[in-house]
């Protein structure tokens, strides 16, 4: 599924499975703000996924399950599982825009870095989601990889995240900058770059 310069899309009880592609094998969102919006429309590139499943997709580069550049994506009571990205962001790769996770599960995904999630830009907000059994096969962040050197990356709310013990579930940053609420708990991860820290 490729959503480019869309105004508003809502997916409910949808399954996106067993697809392959270069970037965003399951779902690719692109909105760089270059398309003018008619004055009579409230259009902000808003995509909502409710009770959806994105699974068993394979990306050669980024975003095995979902790749987002721009717009606002809400993933609510949904499951991103068993997706693979050969480079980064097995479940979700956020390069720009706003992504909101709510009561969702990112499970069993795999990538070179950021097995579950890779954030390289934009804003990621979470409420009561689970990131479990994801694997980074060649880099940091089995569960979550925050590449803060990208300049605009920020984790807006991550107080309620639950990372599974016993797996490489790690919040890492290439610049050594993390949200203050997590910095102390993730110091070993920053030093080592790969180990579990939550």
C-alpha cells in the first residue's frame, strides 16, 4: 500500500501481509508538503489504522512493515509483527512526520538496526504499547533505535512502553542524547550500543 500526498485515510480491521518492496513493504506513507491543499479542505495527511495487522512483509531497505515520511500516522489497537527490513526499521521506520502508537504491539520483527522501530526524524509518541521479541541483526536497537543525529528526532511520550526482558530491546541514540526520563536507565545501552537496557 502506497499513500502519497493523501488528505485522510482510515483503515479499520485491515490485514496487510506477505508483501515485498524496496521501502515500506507493507505500507509506505509519503507527504513532503509539496502539494498545495485546496482552501475548502481540511487536509493534513492523516492516516489512521485501527485494529489492523501488518505482518510478514519484507523490505530490501527500510520499513519492513511501515515506512513513514511526513504526515500523521496513528496506529491504534493494532499489531505489527514478523516483518523484515534488511537495513533499518523492521516493524516501523519513521523518517519524518508524526507517528502515534496507542495500545498496539510491535512483535517479532527483524532489521539490521531498529528491529522493532527506527526513528530517524519526526516525532514518535506512545501510549501503552508493547515492543517485544524484535531483533537487530547487525546494529543497535532490537526494540527501538532512535537516531537522534538526524536533527528533528524526539520521543514525545514514552513513559508507558514495555520492552520484553531477555531480548535486545534497547533505546539507543547515535548522538548520545536521550529523553531525560529514560537517560539514566539507558546509560549502559548508550555505552555499549547494543545490549538490553530496560
